C-alpha cells in the first residue's frame, strides 16, 4: 500500500523527515489497524491528530538531549515520531503489552532505526535504574500517577513532557499536591502549524537549567490557580 502523502503542514514544518514519516504513517494505517493499535476511524486523522500532534513536541526537547524514553509507547506515538525527527538522539520505547511491543519492533526494523531505537517490553516501574534526559508520555495516565512512574527515570536536569488534551489544566489541578513543589508549566506546541496546538505539561527536575527556581515557583502558583 502506497503511503498517503504528507499534508502541506508536515512538509513545510519537517521537510527532512517526510520519507520516514510517510513510512510510519503507512504502518500505522495498515498493520497498526490490523493489530488493534489504531482504530479504523482514526486513519483519516493520523497525520493531524496523531503524527503532527506528536511532531511539534520537538519544540520542547533541548538540543543537548541525547537519550529519550517514551513511557507507554503503544503505537509509537510520540516515541517513533520523535526518533525520526531527532536523528542524533537515542530513544527507548517502553511498552508492557506484547502485541504493541512486537509492532514497535517490526516498525523499528523496517525503518532501520535499530541502531538507536530500543523497544523495551516493560512497565516504567521496572526500568528504574536507567536515567534519561527526556521522558515523554501521551494519553497514558493522570498526571499524579504519571509523575510517580516517570520522574524516577529522569536524570538530574531532565524533563518530563506529558502530552495532554484540552483538559490539561484540570489534570494539573487534580495533581496539585504532586506538582506544588515541582518546576512545571503548561505549554502549547505547534502554534501556526497545527490547530489546535498540542498541549504539554512540562516538568523539569532538580538540577535543570531551563528556568530559574523562583520564577518556576511563581509560575506553579499561577498554573495551579488556573486549574
């Protein structure tokens, strides 16, 4: 099956990655549906709702980041997309379910990403002991539970990127006790590229140079009040 051509928004924003993104789109639209990872009704929306929604998150990945872990990777969203767009970065796809991890391994092999993309069939809790500069998660769990799984995987100065939807501020409010002493903020990615932009809760762990602690605490108060 010939992959559906990438839309103009993708071609203009990520011109160097079009070929591999089209291969990924094809695999999601065919094998991903056959194996139950993608619902058939999602196929017409794969580019905008899924691939582009994940791709714009690269705005929040520091250029210096060398290792990224994607928790609950599922069909590889966002992990495989980010691996394509950041070819100098090593990516670990953490997925506990066998059929999903097998799909991920097949796609990694087909796209010749095996030299820097690892598929790990495990829960996040089982991976403690390894540390990453960036940890991502999309539609995996509420923020308070997600922080418990992901924060132990972050190296000092690392960054958690939790991709959320329109109810991000409600999740922030629900996780107020977990987030109150954390350096976090809610960001919109892909302005002018995707509508609506992708909503991401960004959490920088101790040792980060991404923002000043005092400013971060002030921002936390604002975000929690918004929730």
